[in-house]
RNA sequence: GCCCGGGUGGUGGAAUGGUAGACACGCAGGACUUAAAAUCCUGUGGCCGUUGAGGCCGUACGGGUUCGAGUCCCGUCUCGGGCACCA
């Protein structure tokens, strides 16, 4: 039998399907192993070669664990709500559910082609009402609970109500809004129903809140902090501004400490844990109250981590949004302050970030009283103080804090040294904690460790301050003004939100006519006519029009896989008891502070309610790296009659080497085409404007004759094409029709067309043009200079290659694989050519899975050859079966058992690239030994099965087995086959390798030492010197020290 | 600026403090072939030397610990990632 990957793979894919080989049941007599991949968003672009990396790795681990006797759950599903489907719906008028369904189908097909052992009967989709019923249900639970710091867990809101009725909230130590008033039982009981409900919102774990949010006008929705990068939206790169809006919020801050502590008990990459720690941002400090001069009713509360520097405070700064600003501003400063506030409000997040260094602010005219010295400190407003952190106000200590120093210097405010070790305060602030305090009243002469408790005690006694732990973590905005998300199961009555009754869930997404906001600016859901749920016909009520954010459905999905079809519960207690939690979680590091933090938060909450068995749901996390794309750039120089210089960042990542295409004279009548085309091994690029479109016929002929594909870049006059995309496209179309009709004909596989200008201008504004990675730009003469080229933004990260005569350059850049960068490689093509087994092993062989690396198809032939050689252990070139039942030799067994040991150990530590190496070594050795023995080859098939399942299944059945190789037993190595009668020692003299000796395995260290010292080469290197010491490392090395 | 990772042949990458460069790609030479592809064999870190002597230098750079350092420690450079007026 001959090795034909595609045929074998098709055969076994069908067989697995027919025999339900990957069906997982809750098998109580077997130990469980739960592997989870972060589920993908099914984008329209389909899979690229970067996606499967983690899936393949998890599949290998899963197959291995199954062979070791575990009941393995390694499920797959789709995080199917999201922006792109909705944007597509807006553009094309297709319902998001339809395009999502289509995308999922394609994803599933691609995943199945990889031979992944997912149990598709457990597939979940977050957009399925049967699924999001439970997302909404968890939301309801959050609404019905509050977090009690004394109990250190979430408790039902009814507990709180009972306490309020009895004793008010004076003794309640719970997570709540910072401005929650203290009320007595009488006050509470006197509240109306609405007042009580509004009051409770201050405690609920999810609640509507008026806050500053990241508003993205282009997307028409708010974004969470982790969806904003560099002041623009992560998706689409649109500007983001701060806006005060009413939004649903999740009180994740209640869990700040728990989320921090939980990190200690999970085996996650240190980098991720560190990022989460930074994001939570715990800092220990104090709140200090500075009374406002002449206003006995007002005082400024500040948060500081350096209360010890309080004597160095020379002024107070409020955030522009701070509520005191309006109350304290002196009349004569009124205009100036107002202007400043207006200016601040007008700046976008992006501008603000770009101008971090600039010092701005304004004096309010008011002063605060220093609580210890009684001196007057001017109160300023400045945007370097953020309203969202601490109290939104600071005491400025210019001698110890660089930002305060900058401000003090700019506004000529005093800088007072407070530690005798502070230096060069005229140059910069010195934040040291060393030395003893000076100019510091009650702490003069003390050290940092002594001063802090003393000050806090003093402040507490005088009711002017207290110790405080502060977190950077903010409550998470939970509503989005979009259509394609989970509806929030809430209705409003008299501006008070009420939960839908549980039996009404799921609240199904209603149909709407257009996926756009209403004319009055309400979210798309406001267009819905047909809400299934009607709270009560008599009363007036309103629906909730926001939907949940993308991270809602992904915050609990791992439980659903345990029991995916349950309509009575999110997951049955039995399934929870068996599967408990994820043993191995695999996914990208980009979710470090988004999904991975929110999902931990939900899990802690569910744990508090006794609904799930573990505090932390993912015991181990592994981050796979990214497979990056390679984007090529070519430069072409000026042509005699072609007046543009062009930089082109090209689309095919495998374009690495460019040569000017030399069209032989016998093929081309006119040689000028020579200068217009660039060629690689399998592709010709022709740069042409519509005026010269008929010339490409010559190029086409040449390309076809060479068996190369032709890529045509239409480079119209850029200004014109940017301003008039439609006309440009039309012009190109007409030119093609009249002068190069062959390009319009279908079924010419050798030709690809790309309307670069057209595509660019249709999709992107001129403003976006400079950031775009498919980029054409006109350049000046002097850019031929390499150094100058590098200064252009698009080339800063590029690697250059200078062409002959310095006439053109080519270059490439490694970057994330993404559709928008036109550097995507689709796995389908690779699988078509080499087979899924080869693709799987090649991706693993590329390097450690945690590393990011560019996709490069170069080495894949090595794997291809390896698989053929492995096959050739079983069949000869004529396809004759070679396997015999002979007794294996010691050498053969040693090769096998060495491989078993190495591969077992390496899978356990998830080093899959070296596993592939060991399989190669085994194959090479067995071929060298001409080993065709069943006793060796059968275990070898099991060893390769996790990596190349199709090939293994075929050979397994050829070996006479009826059942799947997936249920074979993982071989165990036996030490007795690994040992040998002789051991070769490396011999060093003074740490330098000088030779080898081979001794009996039983030789004692003393015997080895004697033998080594008698060696001629040892004596030569020792020379006249006396041997001072001999170190014998058993089994490895001998070092002679002279 | 702060916090994490990295830096090893032409390339991807191996190496519990114990023979650096496994395995593979690429390249060179050879076999088979009319030829090419495919396949197989040999070689392949650099330098000097030899033509079955060998030697020296090599894991970003400079120091240190150790019998022994790619690996541990200190400092420098550099690349990547994350955070960033967080008081």
C-alpha cells in the first residue's frame, strides 16, 4: 500500500465519524482530564494557519491522556456574538445569525479537516438562546446578590434588606458605591419602594451607573478599558472619547482582593499573573482629609501611598471632574477654571495620551488647611489627576513625586525637602524612602518604617485620615449599544430596573428592521416591535435596550461543555462533581486582563453561591504563541515615462526574494515591460496603471509560459483614486474590458487580480491610509537611501534587501497574521498539498508552542519526508507489507524505549517540537537497523498517534486491530532497555574537553579515576602539574583538575 | 518611565550546572536518471593547520560564583510583549 495522505485522511475521518470515536461520556470509573481551548470567534475570514496551533497542541495532549487511560474532555464551541457579524449585517443587510451560522460551518469544516478530536455533540454557541438563557440567569444572580466583606463572600440581597430594616447600614461592611450614605433603619423603612430599590443598586453586584465610559462614536457603542488600545478601539482602530453615560456595571472591584489571592493557587504563566496583579493594582496607603479654608462644611479627601511625605505637601490638586471644583472655585477664578474644564472635556482620549508630558492646570483660588501644620495650601485643578482613581484628588509633594515636581516647577510652587537623603531637588523629584525626616514636625528624625504608623495613628485620632487599601481595578462596564449580543433581562418601571422573572428566560433577541441606532440615538434594540416579554399590561414600563458585552458569554462557558444540553440548569450537579474544573486551559496571552480576569470573577461569584466546586476554574493555563505573517514590501524606482515612485507592501507573505523580471526577447516584442514587473519563484507582480493596461498581455504570456501566477497591481494616480474611488474602479473595469478581456474571463488559474487602489479607497479613509499595511506611497528621490527609507513609518520594522545596481529594494516585515494586513495563509491549501498529519506535525515542529514565530512553509518537506520514511518501515516502495513477528534486538528495543521515555516526558512538559524530533530519531534509527518487527513498530504507531492520527489509525488497522488507535495503551518504557554495558565518559582537563573514555557500566568512581589518569591524552594536558582533584560525575563526565 | 520575557550556526530551533548546536530546513558533493523531479548516501559553527595529527575561538557585551556556566549572580547593550499622569 502506498502512502497517500489525502486518501487515508478522508477514510479515517469518515470512520471516526461513523463509529463516534470522539464521543465523550461522563465515565465515573475513569479519572477525568478536562482540556479547554479558548473558543474562537467565527470570523468571516475563516481559519488561518495561526489559529490551529493551540488546537493541535491540545489535541495531542488530549489524545495522549486518553491513551494513558483518562476520560478526556476537550470540547470546542463558538464565541459567536460580536461586532463583525453586526457590521456585516449593517453593510449587507444579512441577519447576523445567518452570517454567523455560515462562518461556524466553515470553521467546523476546517477544524474537522485537521483531524482534531473534538466531540461536536458538545459544541456550544454563545448566541444560542439555549445557551444565553444561562448567561442571563447568571446576570440575574449577580443582580440579586451583594458582596459582604465580613462574610468574605457574596450574599443574597435579601440579607441586606433584612439588616436595613432592623439596623440600617451603619454596621454593614459591604462592597458599594463610594458615595453610599449611611442610613438608619427608620430612614430605610420610611423609603418608598422606588427609593429602596435605588438604594439597593448601590450594593448589587451588577447595577446601572452613571459613569465616564469609553464611547466610540464610529462603532456607536461603549467599550471596556481592555477593548481600547492607545486611545482607539481595538477593533477597527476608531477614535474613542470619554463620555458620561448610564451603563450597566459589574462590581468586580468587590472581588479585587479575592482575585489577587486566587492567583497564588493556580499554575498560570507568571507573565499573565503579573499582568493581572498590575491590572488589579493593589496599593496600600492612607486617606487624608484637608479642610477647605473658610468653608467648615467642605474638605478635600486625598489618597496617598506616601503619607510619610505629608510635610512636603505644598499644594492640592483636584481632577477636573471632581465635584468639589464647582463648590470651591473663587469667583474671580471662575472664568479661568471653566475655560480649563471645557478645554479638558474637548480633548479626546488620544490627544490626552499623546500629550502626557505637557503640564496643564489652573488655580481655583481656594486653599486647603494642612492637617498637621495648619499652613494654607493652594488648590489647583489639573488633568494629570484622574477622577477614577483614589478620591480624584491628591496632596502634591513636589520633592518626592516627579509629576508634582513638574507641576510645581511650571507653576512656581515651593518644593520642600523632607528627607535628609533627598538630592538634586532642583533637577528632579527624589522619591527615596531612605534617610531621616526633616522639616517634618512630629516625624522629624524618624525613618520611613517608624513614620508611617505614627502618622496614621495621629490622623486617625484627630479624625483627619485613616489607612486605606486602594485598587486600580475599576468596575466593568457591562452594556453595549449593539444588537448582536445577549439581551439584558431587565425592564424598567419609574426609572427603577427590575429583573425578569426567571421562568421568562431566555429573553430572546427580538427582530429589528435595521441594525442601527434609532433616530433618537437609542441602541438598535429600541427598534424592536415584538418583545416577547411584557411585564404587565396595565403599568407603564420600558425595556432595557442595551445588550451584554462580548465577554459575558465567555465568562462561564467551560461549565456548559460539561452538560451542554441541560435545559433545567446551566450544568447538572453530577456533571460538575465529575468534571469539576479545567485541568489544562490553552489560549492566547492577549486575553490576560480581559476574559481571563472577568471569567475568574464570575467563577468566584458562582463559587460563593455554592454552584460550582472550585474557586479557580482553570488550574493550569498555557499560552500559545502567535503564528505571524510575513508582509513583503517592494520598492521600485522611477521609470522613464512612469512618473511615480512606488512603495508597495505586498500581500503574499511568501514573497521574499524579488528579482526584476527579465523577459526574454523571443517572448516579448517590447522590452520595456522588463522594468515593470517583479518576479519570485511562483509569482509575477505587474505594476500598471489603466493607461498601460494592454501591455500586461506580454507579461501574462511570459508568466504563463513560466508556470507562474500573475498578480496585477493597479496603481492609479493616488490622489485621484483616494478622492474618487468609484470612478477609479470604473476606469479600471472599463480598461480591462476593452483592452485586456482575458483578465475578466473566468477560469484562468494563473492569474490573480487585485485592485489595490480600489480596495484601499473603498474601505478606508485617506486618514487611515497611512496606517494601512497594504500600502502604496509615492516617495521622493532620496528615499532610495536606505537609512532614509527606514525613517518612514511603514519601514521602521522592515528588513531590507538591496537589489542589483541598487535600483530597488525588497523587504519584509513580520507581523500579526490578519485579514486586514493581507498576509493570511489559509491552512486548507497546506492541508490539500501535504495532508493534515503533515500540517499538524509541522506546526508543532516549528518551535515551542508558547513562542510566536512567522509562518514559513520552507521546512514542511522535512516532515513530509519523515512521514514517508515512517510509512516505509511498514511498506516497501512497491507497497508490500514488511512487518514480521520476529524477536526484536536489544538495539531496536533501546531505540524504542529511549523514544518512549523522551516523548512521554516531553508531552508531559508540553514540549511538542522535541517530541517530533524524537519520533524522527526513532524512525531514522529503525530504518538504519532495517527493523520491521511488530514488537517495535506497534508501540511506535501508538507513539505517533497523537501527532499524526490518520496515519497511525491506518497503520494500526493494517497491524490487524479492529478498534481505534485512540483506545490503545500508551507504551511504558523500561529502564532495563535503556542501560548499556558500557558508558562513554567525556573527559575534561581543567574544565576543557580533551577526549572520551568508555568503561564498563559497573566501574566504580575510583576505577574510572585510575583509568582516566592513565590515559595518554590526559597526561599530555596535565603535563608537569600535579593532579589536585578528579571529579567523576556518574554516567556523564570526568574532570581532572591540575 | 515602570513591569515581564527573550538574545545560541545561513534559517527554525535542541541542551535537569556536566561533551553547545539534537532534530529539521538550506547549502555543497556524490549515487540513480538521456534529463529533471523524487529518492538515497556523505559533509556542513568560525578560524588556523592537516589531508585518517591536531589546535584555537565560539551561546549579545563586560565582570563574578564554580572543578565545570548557554544555564546561576551583578552591570551594560539590544529586541519583543504588557502597563502607563494610578498619587
